[in-house]
C-alpha cells in the first residue's frame, strides 16, 4: 500500500469512532464509512496506518477486521 495521506485520526460520533485520513472519513469498497464502536480497535487501526511508510508495501490487517463487521452509510 502506498501511503497517500499525512494524518490518521478518529472522530467520535455518538458511541462510534470513525477512522479519518487527513480529516476525511474513510470509505470501504462498498462506499460505507469505516467505523468501530470500540475505541481500542480505532486506536489500533490508527496506529497501524500511522506506521505505513511512503514506499513500504503492506496490507493493514485491522482495517479488514473493521470493514467486515461495521460499515455505515
């Protein structure tokens, strides 16, 4: 994965944590927003995405875990 963003964060809305890249909500391939109701999982996704280097090919595993179970339009 080539890194195309500068900042990774999460935005809390009600009881959910939406993953943000450069302040914009991440969308899944199904065009739904990527979120989790668990702050620890959101923190883990943020940490993993923050560790990706510009030229390092990798597949962030935690994103798949989030995207499978929790998507919002």
